[in-house]
């Protein structure tokens, strides 16, 4: 038998099928070229004096590079300002000025001005961003102090565009400083559709002097779709603890008898368990917080014995109770329950929740809430400040 050494020929039927398939394959799902699109990085929405929508859209400017040269003097973005009765009409006016169609798949942030957030329902204002297929649900969503367009008009400190700069400050303010929350289009939708729809959004504002950059700290508290109250940064840390959403931060305690002196400890981990039940038609709520600490500044404590270590831990446990207590008083005074108590009561007992839901704001304002903290000292840093066993 002769041994065949060449390639096997393809059957004629397979060749015909592959030829037919190649005629329907394309390299791109749409007919648009890159030069026909303007990639949106950030959007600022404000309300005009006559109640219309004013939109500033920050669009990425592609770098123009010649042989041996780079365009270092060009800014990385351009801003297009449009206004109309609706957000959609304002979007459609962008090509009038840009000469390109806006592409929303790479959008980083949406900022809503304080005036617009107080006067118009956010769900209705942002409806186009939920319905359109281009914007992602992970787009960061923030409320600004004053006009939103002023935030995007600032120069970025280290990122290429202001939109990216604000995105990073929001993320790290949440993860490392516990001064805000990471909020997106999706998170607002989930909060609005929950059993108790009070919501929180990240807050951005300018510093006192115009030349300074913006800061992302604090929270905008939303009720019935509109901005009702701004939570200051010093209350946010307690809210994150109560919501079991705390990643990392620093605790401070004053030194007794030493004016102005404080000791600090870094929170390495923190877990919160919320216990809720309904007894005789009334809700009962308690929080148990567990965490691990690392000494960062030791100014007035001396940890020589295990008794000293216990006193140090108790001092910072009391600081957590004070921190969460201040947050609870702020929320109860303003009748804004954004902790998630109502949602947990609904999951546990939907029928009972329907009764509580009718006047939940008033009940929450009068609700006695117990908070306990249990901490563990893990390390004193590179200096051994802990007693040896």
C-alpha cells in the first residue's frame, strides 16, 4: 500500500459552506469609523434658570503624534456644552459642535448638580442612561455642591482627564479613607427598587480657593428621588460601619489631660452583624462590630502589660460606638434610614414590614438602637509596643 505524505484535500461541501459563511462575517458590528465617534469620559447635568437641562460633556481628545514628535501641549479632553428640555435632546445637539457622534460606552462618571438633584426626580432625569445600550451600569454617579459643570472644568491633578481624576478620588476616598461611598448608576437603581427606597450617592465639591482641586467626601442622601440632605464626611465613617461596608480607615481618640493630643489606630478589618426582629409590632435593632487594629500613633498610652493593652482596645471600641452613635443621631434627626434596617425587616417578615412601612420614617426616628464593638490589637508596627506573653 502506498503511503500518502501530502495534506488531505478538503471536501467540496466543506469548502462551499466556509465560502458562504465568510460572506456574512464582518470585522465590526456597526458601520461607524473611529473618526466619526467622540468618546465621552464624563457628563455634568445642571438645571437652568428656566428649568431646562444644561449638559457639559467631556470628550476624550485623541493624541496627535507626528514622526519623532508628540503633542504634549494639547489637553487630553474637550468640553461640549448643550442645553435643551430633555437630556436626550441635549445629547443629540453634541454633533452640532463636535462634528462627531457621542460614544457612551467608555463613560467614567455622571455628575448631577445640587440644584437639579433637589428639584427633579433623579430616576426620571437619568432614565436615558438606563435605557440606552451604550452606557454601562458601572458608571460612577455623584452629586455636586453647586453647579456640576464646574467640576469637569477643573484641571486634573495626575490623571489625563478630570472625569478620570474624580473617579479615582471617589474610589480611594471610599476604600482608604472611609469618607464616601462608591456609587454607580446600578447602585442607585438597586436602592430605589428596594423595600425602603431611601438612597445615598457620593458627593463632590470644590475646595475653598478656586485654584485648588475638587474633593470627593460626604454623601448625598436621596428621598423620593430627590436630594434631601448632605451627610458631612465625619458622619460617613459611622454609616459605613453600620452598613458593613467599611474597608479601611483611621480611628482617633483624645489623650486625657493633654489638650490637642490624639492617638490613632488603623482599622485593618471590620465586620458588622445587624440583628433585627419585630416584637409586639415594634422593631428591635442591634449591631455587633468586630475588627482588627494596628497602632499608628501612640502618644499618651503605655502598653507594658496585657491590662494596658485591654484599656487601649476599650478606648478605641468606645470611639467606634461614639462614631456610629453620631451617625445614627444625624440620620434619625433627618428621618433618613439609609442603613438597610427596613430592607432586612422586609426580608425577615414581609407581612409585618407592610405594617411598619406606612410610617417607617417616624418609627426609625424614635427607634432605640444598640451598638457594641469588639476589637483586637494585631500589631504595633515596626516598634514592639505590645507585651510579650
